[in-house]
C-alpha cells in the first residue's frame, strides 16, 4: 500500500519543529508530502493536514519563520489574564493510561471529564483562532490526498480516527485532535465532544499498519525519564512492532540534541516556535541523505 507518514503530537512548538524538519528534508530531496497516507495526532494533525491539503513540503516552515514575536494567540489561557492551568491531574492520568494498571479507555473517560470541567477559552474562540490556516475552507472540506487524524470522545473515552469517510470537516477534526485537556475546550463534532488524540498515544503509529514504508516523526523533550517515560517508550515500541509485524519498513525521526535544546521543555511555549522551526530545518537538511533511498 505504498508509503505512510506518521506525525506525532507536541504542541505549538512541535508544529514548528515538525514543519522545519519536513521542509529541510524536502529541500534536500526527501519529500514526505508525497506519502500515500498521512496520519497525525495533535500537533501532527495540523502539520499533516497542511501537507495533505497541498502545501509544498519545502515551504512548510516559511510562515513560522516569518512570524513576528508575539504573545500567544487569543485561544491561549494566558490571554485571559489567568494563571496557567494546573495540569498535574492530567499528567497523572496520562501516566496511568500508559501504565496498564487500569483500562486505558476508563482512564481516558476520567481525562475527558477533567477536560469538560476545566475552565478554558470557549469553543468558538478556539476554533476561530486555531483555524486561521484553513480560514477559506468550507466547513465540510477534507484533503483529497490520503489523510486522517486522531481524537478521543470526552465522555466515553473511545478513540476516534477522523478520515475522508467520517463526514466531518478537516478544521474541526484537526482542532479536536489538538484539544489539550485543561488548556483548550473539547471540540464538538456530530453532537459529541472530542479531545486530543494524544490521550491514546503521542504517535498512534500503529494506524499506519498495512503500508510498506513508514516514516514516524516523534516529538520528544529533554528530561523524559522515570516510570511514565518508560511506559511511553514501551507503548511506542509496541506500535512500531505492529508495523514491522505487518511487513513494514519503519524509520523513526526524533529531535536531535540541537532541536531538543531549541524546543525547550514546554512545548506549549509559543516563544520557542521560531527556534524550534530553525532547528528542525537544519536537522532535516542534515538527515535527508540517510533517508533518500528509503523514501525514494
């Protein structure tokens, strides 16, 4: 079934880094935008949608590098002159979901309840701010190129994959995939509320099963150690195993040391976007040669 691209989550900083990495690769001869199927989670859903809607991979980073330093957009909690949200409970629940100590869907229901109860910007404000890159699209627009993004039902904890046959528009689908619990509001689709697809997995790489060659772009930050990080690493290894067991060749790209430094520890910090984009661009240029034969 050809080639697949998996784009992991990582907040606005992750969007910038992934965009830079993909642009650098393309400028050096490896166009990941030519994937037969792209699946994105959270930040990766936004980057993947841009590619699937026809944005040139080589220029994907340009709008980010052209940004002027600014405060976070209106959908950010800081714009409401409030203290940053306390995500301690979310972090604990996410770690529990990965640990296997309790049914993951049950834990995701608890995460959904946390998201629904949180004080966030209203949904309309979030959609208006988030959808600027897709402002001219009809409500039901969906990429013609193979594309899907992930979300989780906030009430049931069920995992959802939005695709061309889902009967939803790409703007709200991507927004639902990016709805970080406690930071952004759950997004309404078909009468239900949805949250970040990263509540199942930061990559959901197993969804590319059936493709011959798969590139997985995984966003990481420094300091990921301890039981929670080990559980996430184990989950990711299992996802890759699903792909290889099905006959796929898999290449994983993650931030190098320079990119980790540029991105910083807080992937929600908009001030790091330009540095992350530049680091991703440099990394892509440096790593393209090693990927050419695989992707050709």
